[in-house]
C-alpha cells in the first residue's frame, strides 16, 4: 500500500482528493490547520522542514493542495504571498530530500484572460500576490525534477465555497427566487468538477509524467448560461441583470486540455449542466430534511 501525503486535506479540493485516494486503497496522511479526525494538524507556513519530516516517517508521494486563496481583492496581500510561498518551499524540499514524486495544484488564473485558447506554454500573468506565489511555487516544484503540476480552472461541486458564483446563484435561486446577474451576462468562466480534478490527480500519481497540465472543462460557460440552467431547476425563479454597461463584459477563459488527454489519458467526465442539477437537488433535499442553512455548501 502506497503512502500519500495530502496537504490542505480539509479544503474543498484536498478533501475530495483524499476521499478518492482512500477509496482507491492508498494510505493517506492528511495535513490541515484545523483539527482532523486523523492526520497532522499544523500550519505549513510556520512549520520547519525537520518538524514536518519527523511527522511523516513513511512517504511515497505528495499531493500539495494547501494554499491561502484570496476571497476579496483586499485579501491579496504580501502576507498571503509570503505564507503561500513558504508552504510551497517546505513541501518542495520534502519531495526533493525524500526523493518522492509530488503533484502541485496550481491555477489557470495564471493565464489571465484571452480571446485565444490557452495551453501550457501560453504567457502567464503574475500581477497579483496570489498569482506571483503560484508561479514561483511552480518553479520550486519544477526544480525538484519530481513534480507534476496541475493548473486547475474554477472547481465546483458539493462542498464548494459559498462565495463562488455557482454557489451564489444557487443560494439566490433557492432563497429569493431571483438570480442577479451583474453586467450583460456574457462573461465566461471555465468550471471543472472536483471529481474530475481528483481523477486527474490519481492518474498523475500512476503516470509520473513530470510536466505541467491544464485540468479544465472542455468549454466555458457564460454567466447568463449558468443562471438560466439554475433558473430552470427552481420553480418560480427569475433572472435580473444589474449594472449593465454598454459594450458589455468580454472576459473569457478558453483553455486547451489536450495535453492532459494525450499524456495522462484524462478528460473531464462531469458536465456542468448535469452536475448543477445534481447539486441543486441535493441542496433542496437537505433543505427539506434538515432546514439547511443556505450559506453552508458542504
């Protein structure tokens, strides 16, 4: 049985990776900053290499998901950068010194926006503290010669943060029967189901191809398309556009994921419309059975 260290194990992406790997028969060592039923409670931005290494006597592979994600512009600070890059340094060092492969969860946010399809060689945007840390983290892990880097787009699924747009639209639909769409609704976003991310991690662990891969859906969805899909599943729900500006929004996210298909044999299997129906039905059932607080998407 192979032993896998998963950092950020209580996070949305990390917890779903843990679940998949445990089902697949791996021994999973989990780290998180808050209490775990079993695992290592620590702050990776302050722990020393020796302290962490002592806590993980057996290790075959590392999946590094832990990072601080800015929820608001004001969260994107130099402190956040320092914390994230410190975490990346200690985990990259653990991979290198132990001689074990690692999987580094990065972000397609590094590409910025474009009218063209973006592949792994496209120009990167490091204009924020968060993106600068992600880029430098990628460099750290590449230098180990033992790392697969997965750039994920916008993850979603049961358990996702209540602050992301899918959660926000569903909360509005279920609680107020009205979805507010800001702008003209033409801004597009690429949503990748967390199950597909976890599947790609498992494949990457077996393939051990130490390159960078886009882990994205095959298409991007406009805010209007997203809102209409949710609206159709909630009886009596309506749409309302707010602050529509002439000329509209042209931000689009077009990603090429062919490399992951060719090298890893991975492709997304969870499609947005069907998954949204599943999420809404699940939340409505919880609401009926347990008087769900709609701010809790887990």
